[in-house]
C-alpha cells in the first residue's frame, strides 16, 4: 500500500528522494545509490536518431564510452553533433567548472522528455553520469527480444551525485590462479560500472610471477609456472593431494600496457603489487641467489605463508628488485606502487650471516627492524622515481616513513594505528572486505578459504573506524575488496565470490552513510542481476 502510494505521488509531483529507502520502490536500480535524486513525470525515449552533443575533444572521448556501453544492447551507435538541433533528441555532455564542489568525479544528470544533460567539473564525473544513465535504462538486450519491442526509456529525473571516498578499489590475485587478459578487462568493466576507480593487481607471489620483466627473462620462463596445484583445502586432514596439472601464465609488457590503457579509458587506475620481502618463492625458483640459503626451489604448490623469502643482507636482492621496479614504473603510471610487506617469516634471516651482518652494520634491533630497513630502502627508491608506496599493515612493525600508505588487512587495528601516526590509510579489513571468505553456509557453498563475510556484513561496513577523531579520520582514503584466489580456479568462481558483494562495497565507498539502506539495496540488486545476466556475470543469487 505504502509503495503504491509513493509511486502515485512520484508520478503526479516532482519528488525528491534523498535517501536510499525509496529508490528500489520507484522502480529504479542505481548501484551505488546516488546522493540526491528527484523523479518527475514522463520519460526520455532513446532512438537511433538521438545525437550526442559535445564541445571539445576530451569530452567527445568520454562521451564515446556511452556508445561502447549501450550499443551492444540497442544495436546502434549514436552520432555526435557539435550543437543542439531542434528536430532531434539529444544527450549533451558538458564540463561545468561551477560544479567543482561535487569534485571532478561528481556529476549532475538531468533527464527531460527531449534531452539528457550530463554535467561535471571533470571527465571522470561525466563518465560516472554515463554509468548512472546506463542503469536508468531497461535491463534488456536487443538480441534477446525482437528489437521493436524494446523501448529505450529513461525516466525523467534530476540526479546530483558525488563519491564519499577517493579510493574505491577492487583487488585481484592472479598469482594463485592466472586469469586471462580478457577476464581482467571484464573485471575492470565491472569496477567502472560500480563507480569504483582502483584495480589493485596482485602480480607476484609464491605460487606464480605474472609480469614479464625484460631484464629477468627467467621470471616468465620459470617463475610463471608451477608443476601442479593443491586439491581440496590446505588444512584438510590427511596428506595433501595435487592435481598433476602444470599451471601458470604471465602478462607480456604489451598486454599490460593494453590493460592499463583499457582501465584508464574507464577512469580506473591500475595499482600493481610486487610483493617483498615475503611471498617471493616463485621469483626464488628462477633466481635462487636472491634467497638466504641459495635453493634450489620450486614454484610453490601449497598455499599459506612460506619461509623462503628474499635475503635482506645481500645487495643482489636490492639490485634485482630495483631493476624490476624500474620496468614496473614504466608500465604503470599510478601514483602508488604496492610493495606488499605482509607475512614475511623471519626464520631464514635469523640464521643468515648476511642478514645478521646487515642488522649489525645498520644498528638494527632485530629482524623486524631489518624488514623496516628493507621497506624503507625500497620506498626511497620509488620516491626517487616520483612514486609513493603502499604496503600491507605489517609494514608498520619495522618502522616506516610517514609518506607510506598503509593497507589495513588484519582487521581495522593496523589502519587505526597508521592513521593515528599520520599515515594515509586504505581500509581492506579481512573482517568486512575479504571476498575470498564464505558468503553463505559452508555446507552449501563451493570450497573457500574459510571464515564468513556475508553480503550484509560487507554492506554494513564504514571505512572510517569509530576509534578515530575527525582529524585522524581524514587519513582514511577509502576502502577496497580483496579477491585472493587460492580457492578460485577460474573467472567464473572469481565472479561468484566478487558479486554481489562487490556491489555492496561500491555503495560503502561511493554513497553517503545516511543514504544506505540494506533492504532497499537488496531490492535494487534484483534488477541489477538482470544486467549481470546480460553481461554474463556469474554472480551469487540472494538468499531468500
Ligand atoms: C593473507 S592479505 C594474505 C594472502 C592470502 C590471504 C587469504 C595478505 C596481505 N596476505 O597472501 O591470500 O590471506 O585470505
């Protein structure tokens, strides 16, 4: 009754919807929920004569993405025009400096019966306006139904929208299982569709090295391949079983450039992660001289934390990593380079004469400070190349420079400590954002690493911990979801784990806290799933 009443009012009057609760009941399903939305009577109907209006080249490039997204559904491309023409309907894109209060990622979208206007102070904002427009259109595709059946109607609305957080990320581990270039692009498409802007690409780990480095060809020949993979869970009782199937792959530098460009066109920054000093066994298999004991090593076939790490006493390690990073910074224009820093056991360093000599020479207290020395040295190198580092929260333990950004993964503790110490922080707590954890009852879900982070839990997350003062809270750049792939063999499984929890995360980082409403979100997801069906996304359905 209430719902009908609302729709009736919405049809008769111009209604402002300021909160999330009402969006699903109005029939719209925008995810993440926009800041302000006013619905009015009538709709704009798109057809093949509709013109796209732009007044400069940069805007033309952004507006061109509209065709990229909607022409697979409509079956036609819209033409550009420099000026409005009284005889045809139009979608106008306009850079408007007066909207700078919405940030360059915020936008205004106005839909009337004969025109659509998307305005922003930046190109990113125009792009996000397109994402909203896409979601205002019906979730159908012309090839599934006779073309004359589809009415490409967009309800008359006025939307003003802007992101809450600057860092809105999705991570993907392509080391535990290699993912194709095509899938990586699809993953980026989904990030952009949900108005997220960071793709954290985990490229090196014990079980595989995935980036071609010209100076070290054995990384592609040896480190990118493992002889077999574990069957079942690492902690299952009894001896481990392996599948006997060689697994691997790597991205050539040309492929990486292609992916970085693809992401840039969608306003997504690719942040590469090159792990050090731990999670390095794949590199050590090709270059055992970089370890403390000298090997030989195999690319790892078990999951977990591996004791063989880069030697922190040997200069060759630093030379190697600096040469690797020199190629990495040439491929990735990102302001940040992630250098890992997590889960580095100190067993080998404790008994390594070179590491012990370094501890003595540098007046370090112990192996933890040796890790601090390692990270600081790499940070200095990257700073000299004009980049900032990000590391997992363990980097706090050995003492780091204030310019390092901390990614808090072991719950929120690391993030809280880092913000209090004046570091920028990205919240990635396993308790809310680890999408490799179970999302439903273990008995009915495919095998996962463990724990439990259901959709509602992700949705409930607030990236600014309560323990921080308002000033400390300003160090929180945003949050991101993690997709560690130990138990995700392929793209299908990654999608199943990533969505719809990724939709929830998108709303956590984009939407205002006061506009969030879990029931409304679930309502909107139902229509969103029809879009996923069309896009071929293997999402997990809602529990009833
Ligand atoms: C911890 S998160 C790791 C990863 C694993 C993940 C599994 C982090 C910085 N390290 O190496 O894949 O747990 O959930």
